[in-house]
């Protein structure tokens, strides 16, 4: 209910795949990260491609020690700042307008809802690679399988498994979630589009 008060992007751009993560999905991810895996409370958390801040703000509300939200779009960041102030966590989050490639340092936890690569092929890989460079524990949403590819349980596609392992990570869990986005771009044909997404819980291997 709290996350649903966060205002989405006022002028989203299709080429950046700026779809605000639904409040229910954000809450489910953050609840799991906090209470199942103990990766939020008193941890340093970064939200890559934070948009208007649902994941970053949620992490701050759940007791993260330090939260950073980064997005290339200044309009999204301006709205994120307003959202954080409205929910009383303005002082707990640092917002950065920049490409994610500029991020340096190490964080306990990375949360992200990256572009799925629908408009620009492999756009999500850039986010995954950066998350594995800077994070110990990663929660990353990716496009679900097509109906013809589905199994009884979610399966990690071989190309993603290779990418994650090449960058020093391993998939600890994979969850199938339902996502919905409203009609916001001209090419959308439905009032509400519902589809499957996969949440990857990834751990960085200790060297």
C-alpha cells in the first residue's frame, strides 16, 4: 500500500523501456530480500536504473543502512526525490543522475528492474554485468520465457547462466512473478498488458 503511493514517471520513454515496477511486485521482491535472505536490513543497497524510486524507497523503509538510486533520466530522479520526501525517507537515500557504468565501489545488495531488451537487444546484460561488478547479493528482474519454452519450474536460460558465471556469480534462486503495465505508449494495444517475469537471486562467489 505504501509503495503504491509512489508516483510513476510522468513522461516515460519507450527506448529506455521506462515501465514503473508494479507496487505488488516491488513489495514481493523487497519482502523476500529482507525476510527470507536478510539482504536489506542494515545493508548498503543500490538500485540500478531506479526510475522514480520504488525499490530504493522500499529498501529505505525496510531499514537499509545506506541506499543509492541511480538513473540516466533526470526527470525520473526528480520524481524519485519527491516520492522519497513524501514517504519520509528523503535523508536516507542518495540519488544520482548518471549512466550505471559510472558506478564504482562495493555494495551488500543490488536491486534492479532493468530494461528487458525489447527495444534494444541485450540491454539487460549491461545491468547484470554492472550488478555483478559491484554487488554481493543481486535481485534482478528479467523477461520470462515464452509459452513454448516453459517448464514445470522456472529454468535459467543457458546464455544468462553463462553470463552470470563468467562475471563471478551464481544463481541461488529463481522465482516466476506476474507483471502488468498499463497502456502508456502508442504501440500498446491493450489497456493492461500482463506477462511473466523472472526474479533472479544471485550471489557473488567469494574469490
